[in-house]
C-alpha cells in the first residue's frame, strides 16, 4: 500500500462526522473561554451560564454574518447543483466525454473543466465534475476498457481546491458586502477599516489571477502525468439519468409549470435585473456588485433559462437540496462558537498572540496554514470566515497588513485542505459510486501541488 493511500485512509479514520466535530469544537471553546477569560470575581457556574447564553445568542444570529449568511451559502450550493443538472450542461458533459479516450486524457479533461467551472461557482463545479466523472465511467464500462476511476473521481473533486479564489468564494464575497468586515471587529476599531473590501483587491488582484492561472494550467497537467503512470480496471458504472431528461404530460394549471417560454422569460428578466443593478444603478462601475446575493440572483436566472421548464428545474431542486443539509445543520454551531469567542474576549487573545508572534511577511503564511488546519475541523469556507475572519482582521490591523492579502491567505488555506477533508466530496461520492479511500490518494497529490502554488503566490506578491 502506497504512502498516499495509507495517509488518505488515516485521515478518513481519524475524523468523525463534521457535525460531531462542530459539537466537539463547541465544547472546546467553552472550556477555553472558562479557563482563559473568566474574571477572578466571577464564579465558574455564573460564567458558564453567561457563555451558554452567548452560545445560544450566536446560534440564532439573524445578522448578515449569521443565519442570513447560512441561507446565502445553501442557496449558492443548491442553485449551482440545479444548473449542473440542466440540459446545456448535460450536452457539454457529453461532448467532453467523447474526448476521454484514455485514463490520462480523461484526468486532464475532467480536472481542467472542473477547475474552470468551480472558479465560477463551487456548487456547480462540484456537481458538474461528479456527473462528468460518472459519464466517463459509463463510457469506459460500455467500451469494456480499463480506467483508473478513483483518479477521475479525484479530478472531479479538484474544483474544491480552487473555489475560494473564484467568483463564489465566501470570504472575499462577504468582505465585499458593506459593513461585513467592520461588524467583525470591536466597534472602536471599525473606523480603521473600510466599509467593504473591493473584489478588485482580492479576487481580481494580480496575486489571485496569477495563482488561478497556475492552477488552471498545472493541475490538469499533473493529473495527466499521474494518469499516464497509473493502472486501472474495467469500471462497473450504471447509466446515470439526470433529472432534466424526464418528461411528463401536463394538464390544467400545470401547463404553466411545463411552459418553456414562461420559464425562460422569467429567467431573462431576472438576469436583466442582476445586470441592471450591477452596471446601471451604481454611480461608478466597480466590482463591488460581486456579492453572494448577486451570484445567487444570477444563478437563479440561469437555472430558469437553462432548464426546459419550471417543472424540470424543481425536479432537479429536489435532488439538489440534499447536498445543503450539512450547511443547514452545522452553520448555526459555527455562529454559536463565534458568539462565545466574542463574548469571552477569546478573539482578542488569539489575535494578539498571532500579531505578537508574526511579522508583516509571516502573518499571511501563518494565516494560510492555520486556515488549512481549521478547515479540517470546520469544512466550510463560510463557516470558517465566521469563526476565523475576526481573528485575522484584528491581527492584520495590529501589524498593518493589507486586509485583502490576509483574506486571500485564509481562502487559500481553507480550500487547500478540502483535498484531505472528504466532507464536500459526499455528493460526488454519491453520484459516482466511489468510496473516499479511492480518491484520497490522488487528492493528496493535488494537495501538495496546491500548497506549492499558494505559498509562492503569498510569498512573491
């Protein structure tokens, strides 16, 4: 058994379910708050009760960084999934599979297309890659040809290592919303930071554009080389029927649901509204319109346009909603952890520790590695921004480090260790029929390649 296989299996066995991890992190935060921040004059029981109330208040946080944020992320995943099940994407997938004649070519094509689409939307890229990998498996099954199906599954998961530097990246998008960054620091410090961080300084910075181009070019080439050296077997993959292929007769009022013209007309109107709000309403055209709400509005419009009718879109939605359960259940726990950290002052303690032990040069590197570690336990970019965002903002203020670079360091670290944490691979595994241990050895290869690329970007720029 190779080192990558042993390491991948070890990671899988060492981690309980993400929801169990969220509970354990909650208990750990309780203990740290009581041990490190309890005033001498306050009794343990009284302070524990105070922290419990802070936890409960955070759990139902109705603000832009709480349940509202959780809904934004759920909708982004679901709409991306629905879009991946539309006929135009089915056509694209069929065109790509025709070119997948060997394991190496399939690994290159699946990686390249998945990375490219994931830079647009992480949910779309994840499901698109999964369906593409499944279709490749079907082709090789019908042709009775050998395929390293685990490698193709890993290639389809590669988009989760680039998404946070793309258009649906949680941290840069939330930072672009007016008041979000200021809400994460002490009110006395809010005046020291801008109302919002323009995506031109994060997503469209020279550093992130360079890093993204390297990922687009190098990851497919790497997977091609791995495919050339790997062996495989004839896969046993049953044909997959996507939701949009099913047709039903409509009668009465249901004809409106089945109307192609109605769905596309509404979709076009929504897309026009998104563009109008982004380019016409602002007094000055900038990239600040790139927020979660704009992405979701655009995705909704594309879903209506790309699906044959509303009935087909809703049928795809029934399938897509299952993937959002993890966000629904876990995000409130992350907000509750944040409530304890804010009420107890743990944020200030951790931020001061980071600032005192870092320099302007080393803080982005430290943030990158710490974000990667946190992501193993908090497998959500949005949840991680809620928990770790205030810490890096405070530390950056203390050292005078530009916030955009700190935000992207968190984004890079978060997305990198998705290659070790199989939580977001669950939809992919369900679609492809693969097991986590079959893809982890190859996602580990992506992990090391990504680490080199991200570190070079943070050091050079």
